[in-house]
């Protein structure tokens, strides 16, 4: 979803082996946050970077009465999403912008996307453009300062979620390359959103589905302090 991509980045995301789904617990928490924000009145919601549609399939039942449109620039992701999302549109955050009118959308789901972007400033400008005044932005992204990343850095180990190559894992635990280009702490994300014309309503945490089973109770407990949680969940509004 970027105008200028490093060589091979588009090919990386069009590869069917590249993960395009996120953990269900993160999605459930974000969907509940969206439902509370919208209330019962019919609304237009766009899931930008919808991936294979798995997040929308969880969000849908909690957003009955609202219209949900999935948007992605990956043709492979849209093909996979077609079995889960009724309305799909191919679009880019830059390169002319999303195929949506100014101030036409009530809410934007932006789950696990911002960490993949070359130009997140332009992306937030585009989201602000399509949102109605006081429209809702529901954003999630991995937390650079997650509780285990703090320990890993103290030990001189590359943090989880961070990547130095699109070809393999180097210097950190894990085995899956997912194409993360940028990572945020809770404070940095709040400051960035505010500077981009959004008012942060709430910040929450979510667990990471890749945490080893024995550590999952601790990971869930860390969600009570978003600055330590694996995943950051933010509800913001267009200021």
C-alpha cells in the first residue's frame, strides 16, 4: 500500500506463502472496540489492508447493520478474501489514493498494516481524507516495546516483529518473514496519530498468537498495560 516500494516488496506480498492473516484475539478485541465506537446506527466501514478477509469474518457478526468494504492492493489477498467479504475493492493508499470520496467513510479498520508501509505519513493523510469529521480509526500494530522485547534488547537480541531482511530471519527468535518495515511504541504511535490530525480516544493491548503456550498467561496479563502488550490497539477519531 505504498507508492515507492523497495525492489521485490510487491512480489513479496503477492507471494501466496506470505502471511496475510493476523491473530483472532487481536481481531476480536478490535472488532469489539469498533462496535462500541459505532453504536447501532448504520455506518460505512472500510477494512484497509483486508488481507485474506479473516479479520472481516470476525468483525462482521459484531457489526451487524453496517456495510463493510475490504480494500487491498494485493490481487492474491483479494482473491482469498472473496469468500469472506461481500464488497471488495482494489486500492492503494498512495499512487492517486483510495477509490473513495472525501469525507465518505464512518470508520476505517487498519489492522496490522502501518508496520508494512514505506510512507505511513501519506497513508494517514489518505485515511483522514476519506473519513467523515469525527470519523473513527481503529488501528492495530505490533508493539516494539512489548514486555519480551524489552528483555531481548537487554540481552542484545533483535526484537520480535522487527526484520532486517525480506529473505530470512536474522538475529531474533522466530522463523516467519512478514515484511515489517516500521515498529511503534505506544507513546510514539499516539504522538504520530495526533500530529497526523487524529484525536486518540483509547489505547489498549492485545496478545500475540505466536507467543509460546507456557508464556501466554503472562502475555494476556500484559494487555492490562498497553505499553507492555504484544499488540497495540488504538481508537482514534478524525480531529
